[in-house]
C-alpha cells in the first residue's frame, strides 16, 4: 500500500509540474524540526526574474509569502501537505523567530570569504542557506531588543547585513525562486532532531570581524 500511495503522489506531482522533494522538505521542517513554514509566491512564468505577486518591482521574487500571509505559517503536517499538494512547485518559506531559528544574511561573495576565514579559526557554525545573491547563517531566536543592544555596542556594522528575526522570513532549500535555486551551503547534520544553531552575538561578532580582516569594503558588500 505504501508503494502504491507513493507512486500516486509522484504521478500527481508530475501532472502538476511539481517537485515531490519540496513536500518532503517542508514536512521535515514543520513536523520534525518544528519550524513553521508556508508556501511562497512562485516566480512569474512569463519571466523568472519577476515575481508572481502584484508588485512589479519586487526585490525578492518568489522568495516571500503573499497568499497566505506570513501569519499562516504552521508546523501542522496536514496543512503543509495540503498546501504543497495544491501548489507542488511553491518555494518553502520559514517564518523566523519564535521557536524557529532567526538568520543573519549577507551578499554571497562576502559570505563565502567570511565562512572560509571562520573555518580556519575553527568556529562552529550551524546550517547556512545559500541563494545566488545572498547567504543566510541560521542563529538562535533573538528579540529586537537583544539585536539592538548588540548592534549599538559595535563601532561598525556593514549596511548590507540583514537580520531575519521575529516577524521575518527566509526561503529554504530546495526552493526555486525568481533569483535561482536555494540550496544548503552548510546542510544540517543528517538525522538531527532539530539542527543546532549558534547565538546571534557570536555570529555577528565573527562575521563583522571576518569581513574587516578580509578587506571587503562597504561598496562591495
């Protein structure tokens, strides 16, 4: 019976132009790791660089929620299965904060240089999500007050750093967005009940220091 049901799901997914791995990944995030997710806006089929949302100048095409809105994010596997059965090609969007990780993101080139230096120092990092333009380092949930105090204490913080905290979102692998594929640059360890992530203070301190030491200038960021 399992083989028959699995075959039916694969056939349904093919008819709908979907990708069964998206549903599997969404169920892992929601049911196993307790990360609330929802489907993102699909890229505009008439132009991959455009978004399917009404905003003609959308800066994150296909990589954000729209209908349903972010507040609908859930860990309920029944809802997740219903969403990706009806929208099998939809990107997976995680609502950051709460019980889910937050993230610190920066441009891809700067991120690659920073991670290389942090590896040499032996710093332990959690999962890293990569898109063609930006990489996001997952961190423990933090409050806006905590983030504000952290940034206020620093002499310099690159303006291109983005913080995905409470009320924010992040597209997760293996989504396809208007800017290209979303993948794991550092994948969670297999079999993790819930992936380990570092604190935001350690990540911000290390990333800012690494960018300064590698000589990445503000315009390049």
